[in-house]
């Protein structure tokens, strides 16, 4: 395995962990509201885009942590998920189109925002309001390639999710 492939796995682990942690209160609230179906769907949606902003590594002329690491990209992904929700909603086994569209928008946006939060933990940070503002946001807590931090975040996310399932699942 090349160094790039190893680092990609390390980064992915951290972003999956942050996604699990960010979605945790939303998932618990949905389950407590009797909407376990949306909680499961939301978790899948959020995890599915955990590493999407890093597609900028593969796209020519797109700088890393540029446009794909902004709130605008998060909203765009949310709109895309919302549109899919609208189209798929209202079938016998799915929620209504408006409900699924809103859920899709929230889940898609939240998934990208979780990635952005993970990158804010690093010294490089992000410029979330680019191009309106060039202000970099960083907590400068841990380097992005730190395997202990990334796998630790994944472990916390899995532990939190498993604990929530045990606490809020009836029976």
C-alpha cells in the first residue's frame, strides 16, 4: 500500500468518526420522535458523504480545501440530496416527498458540515465562507495525518453510536 493510500484511509477514518459524532444527537432525536427510519437513512446519508469534499484531490484546477470545503458546497450537496428525496418520496415504503426532501437537504448539508468540522481541528483549517471571506477557521488541535487522532475519532463515533442504540432502542 502506498503512503497516499495509507493516509487516505487514516483521513477517511477520522471523517467517518466525526460524521458519526455530529449525527448522533440528530439520530437520537429522530428515534425518540418515533422516526427510526429517518435516523437510519440520515446516518447512511451523512456517512456516504464523509469524505466527499476531498474529491478536490482528484479534480483538476480545484485546490485542496477550496470550494469543496465551504458552506456553499455543503448547501449544494444538501440541495442535491433534497432533490433526490423529493423524487423518491411518496412511494408506499417512503415518507412523503416534502418530508424526504427536507430530510435529504438536512442530511446532505450536515454530512458535508461534519467533514468541515473535522478539517477545522487541523492547523490548516478551512475558509468556509470563501469567496465572500478569506478568513481561515482552525482550532489547530491535531495534524490531519495523525493516525491516533483519526482512529480515535472513529472509535468515539462508533462507541457513541452503539451506546445511543443501546439506550434509545426499546426492549
